[in-house]
């Protein structure tokens, strides 16, 4: 098999198949063996692992995953890539490509189907390793984290700014509702930064690899998850406003209700949403939920 990290090979494969790179599908192919090594090492794969990949592209990362994991299921939306992947993965019987939109995939169901229940709900937890299509980073991450999939670890390449947001602390400019949601489900750690020059074609933004380790137990007790997410979104809805104005502006409840919720929770209404910790958001949402019952 020719090296898929060689720019010449990548161009040749694309040309031989008459493949048209689609920017709209976030197609930027990674061509750096070192970065691929770092991604794969961060996932700590063994032959007992099932690894999902979203967007195998030409198969550069898929090949490495198949060498380390027992089984690889790669979900690719673009059917024009299937003949290429057929070729580039031909010598790896443990790698399978599934043509689908990853936003709509029930990963638990797919895992159970393809492994006769060994992985998935009631079975073992699996991992996901991917160089994500950036135009849908947030919806993909939310789908993967909030659907209750038996997913223990995600190692993903995303835009650098989004990676900064995922691991941001309260008070900083990068801290937002995505930080809170991701940190509720996982412990995020940036593995490495990646310059845009290692992709073909070169994207507009720099990237980072981030590892998200699923928490075995939630860091805070919530009375109702949905209410928690609504309150978090409301608090960040209008960034430069005070907490009381942002919450009232969300239309979820009246100013009086929010004042009494904040009072019961011991939170100063004049604070800004972006200064609240996960614990404070949980207390706020739990009190709001109680008051609504
Ligand atoms: N893994 C390859 C690599 O590292 O070179 C390609 C990564 S490229 C950044 C993103 C890949 O995701 C492309 O192959 C693209 O076709 C695919 N993709 C885009 N939207 C998708 C979706 N909704 N579901 C599954 N795959 C998608």
C-alpha cells in the first residue's frame, strides 16, 4: 500500500478516481504521519477495542486505527469516496466503511449489530477517533455526548478555537455553553496543536487534537438534564449582560421567578453567566426545576 501521507500519492489517488474534493463536506485530508501517530497514541487502542471513525476520507487514519484496534467502523457521508476506500483499505479486513451521515447514526445500534452485541448497549464501551468535518463539529459532538451512547473515549481533531472552548474555565473569553456541556460529560485535554499546512487542501483555520474521556459518574447531581442545558444556554444567551438579565431575557421564566431562584441558590444576580462554574450551574438549574414543579 502506498503512503497516504505523501502529497504526491494523495494527488495521484484523487486524480486516478476523478474525485472532486468537496469543501462543503469539510474535506481536508491529513498528510502528516507524526500527527496521525499522536492521535492514535492518545486513543490508547488495543485489539480488544472497537473504534469508530467519522469521515475516513481517503483512509489515512483508518489504516492506522485498523492496525491498532480489533475492529474499525468508519462512517463516511460521501459515496464518491467509497471506491477509493475500497482500494486503500483492501488489505485490512477488520476495517469496514458505512456510508451514512454521522449526525443521524445510532452508534450504539451500529456497534451492537456489527459485533453481535459485544459492544454497545449492555455490551462493552467503544472509542471514537476522527479528524472531524469542521462545518458540523458542534452538532456532531452534541450528538455523540448527549445520546447516551456507550462511548468511553473520543479523540478528535477539531478547529483550534473550538478545542480551546471545550476545555475553557469559568471567567475566560472561551468559556461558553459548549464548555459546560462537554465538561459535564467528559474530561477534555488538548493533545496537540496542528498547523493548517499539514492538510490537503489547506483549510482556513488551525486545528487541535483533543481527547475527551467520558466521566464514569457525572461531576454534579442534576434533577433534570434538559433543564440544566436550557438554563446554561439561557445564561450564555446574552454574553455581556448580568445573570438576571440574561436569564430573564431567555423567556424561560419571569424576572421574579429568577430572582427568587438566584436568592435560594445564593448566587448574586449581578454576576455574569460566563463566571459560573459547573457546580453553580447545577445548583441554579436544580433550584429552577424545583420551583417549576
Ligand atoms: N479522515 C480523513 C483524514 O484525516 O484525512 C478525512 C477527514 S476530513 C477533515 C472530514 C471527512 O468527513 C471527509 O471525508 C468528509 O467527506 C466526511 N464527512 C463530512 N460530513 C460528514 C457527515 N455528516 N457524516 C460522515 N462523514 C462526513
